[in-house]
């Protein structure tokens, strides 16, 4: 399943009709406008933000943060999206706004999921689930359904499909609790679309059934992310079934809708599937057109993803440095107290006599450590240079890639063949790419195959190596 198709459907679901003051209501309604016309909606949001600040309406300012996090995520600016969601969570906790605190936790979880920081994403989303279940606030059932959806997406990304299906099916009972019949129909339509997306990885016919069920539930197809997802999903179903003209028909509908929704990740998926379908029917002109658009979108997506990961890494380093400084301070206090205790019980001379000896020992140890560190730096430098060379060869699809990879990991092939002696050379080279932690999209890009082909190869490799369902592919190869 294409990751850029999965996670984004429900990120847009935080629009709730609660009874609030008029300014807050306008800001909540503003997110619906952004879904149909992103830039027009954002300009309106900036105007509403000024009014909120001028009137010192704190609740309205919190709702502005929620909408901004949505906007920047949609525009693939992960730095801003993540930081705003963090601020929203902090402010919501401070103001005891349980509803927005839950939404902020969800936003942070789905952002981490998209950045492929899966362990952190799972912790955040499971924490959000417990928080939602143990608190009461308006539209709790919708926020809980969104959290189930995000968990389902996470488990699909990590190929834990049983868990993914289990969580996605939990959303429909929550939508059934909605009293407003129009809103209930709208949310269930979204829910069926999401179920279809999860089934794409395991059962194409079931996926098509749920996509069509979502579309049939609507009297008029709305300009919504999940309807873009319905058409993209149907396009992928028929692409994988070899019915390429039918695939193109649905994908062009998705492209038309998404030009209004302005979801860059759906567009990446649409372009990828269109270039593949046009290639299969021999339309070289359209194939080249959409391949170029796909590569341009993919490049932008990867740049923003990297920026988001770097931001989170810097924050983690900052927290680590603060903790380290605190530990150093505590250590100094402890050492000082210990010396005072020694002096107080009459060990002053003993301490002085041994101090010189320990100082000499410490200096000798220090010299040894410096030498070892130099040797280690030299070794790491050589390994790092070879790793850089191997990665470069992989990205350029160079024929020397695998032989140099085995210079870096000499036992890699032996270990795989011990598990399954029937592994082919092509599969061993594919495993080498997984060992380097390349995603399916990256492998597809570097080896000039489709993302779906790369994902199918990954599935076959998992089967041949008997990798347990609960174990992530990359964790397996990292531990090999």
C-alpha cells in the first residue's frame, strides 16, 4: 500500500459542530473551507486569527492553532506542522481543554507516522487512545474514531495487517453514534473509504467494494480528501488488475478533485499510478508527462520529510543535553558531599596520599582512551566512507553496488542463505537495499520499478525469510 495514500484521509477529520461563541464557530467552520479551497481558507484563517488576538479570545486562538497545524501538514511543511501541534498540546493542557489536547496528540502521532518514526508514533497514538477513553468531551466518538484510523494506518505501514483491519473496523460503530443523520452519513462515507484503503494491501476486491460503497453513500460526490482517496484507491485496484484504461478513468477524476483539495501526497500517488498506467498502454507522451510530475512531487515530499525529522531530532538532542547537564550538576554535588564526609571522619591524609596515585592512574587511562579513540575514529571513518560509497552506488543503480555492499557487510549473504538457501541473487540484492533502510518508494525510484512492485518484492522476501508478522522488516535486517 502506498504510504502517501494511507495516512492523510483522516488527518482532515477534526471539524466538529460544537456549541461555542461565534468566533470559535467561524474558526471551526474555516477548516471545511480549507478542504475545498486551501489557500482561500488559509487567508480567512489569518483574518480570524487577528480578531481572536484583538479580542483576547483564548479559546479562539487555540482553534486557530488546530487549523494551522492542519494547513501546514497538508502543505507538507512538517517543521511548522509538528511545532504548532506541540504548542497546541501544551496550551490545551494548560487551559484544561481535553478535546484539543486529544486532537493535538492525534496530530503529533500521525505526523510521526508519516515521518516513519513508527515506535514514537505508536506510543503517542496509544497514549492518545487511553487519554480519550478516560476523559469526556464533545465529539469524543469522532476523535476516538480518528485515533483508531491513525493506528490502523500505522500498522499498515509496518505491515501488521491484522491489527490494521481490526482498528479500522472500530471506526464505524463510533460514527453510528452521531445523532445528525447528514453528519453520520458523511462520516460513514469517510469510514468506508478508509476501510477500502486498508484492504488494498491484502484484498483488491474488498478494497474496491468499500471505495464504491463510500461513493454510493453520497447523493453528490463532495470535494473531500476521502473522495480523492476513493478514486485513487479504485485507480490502484484496476492498475494492479491490469485494467489500465479503467485505472486512468478513476485517476483522472482523482486528479480533478485534488486540484481543489490541494493535497500534495495524493497528487504524488496519482502521478505515480498515471505514469505507470500510461506506460502499460503505450502512451509515451502521457507517461513522460506524469513521470516528471511524479518525480518532482516525490522530491519535494522527501525534502520536507527530512526537514521534519531533523527538527524532531534537534529537539530530542536539546532535551538530552539538558538532562546531561542536570546529571553533571548532581554528580558534582555528590562528589563534594563525599569529600566532606571523608574529611569529617579523619581520612584526610589517606585521601591526599591516594589522590596523587589515582591522578597518575587517571592520566594513564586518559592517554590510553585518547589512543583508542583515535583508532576508533579512523576505523569509523573508513566504514563511513565505504557506507557512503555503497549508498551512492545503490542510488545510481550501479552494477558494482552489491559487491561493495558485501565488502561492508561480509556475513550478510551467508546469514540469509542459512535461513533460506533458495534465495535468488536478485532477492539478495533487494535485501541489501532493505538493509540500507531504503523505503519502498526509494527502492522504486533508484531501480526504476513501480512502488507496488517494490512492495510486492518486500512481501515475498518476508515470506521467504519467515519474518514474523509482528516484526518490522527494517528491524529484522538491522538486527541481522
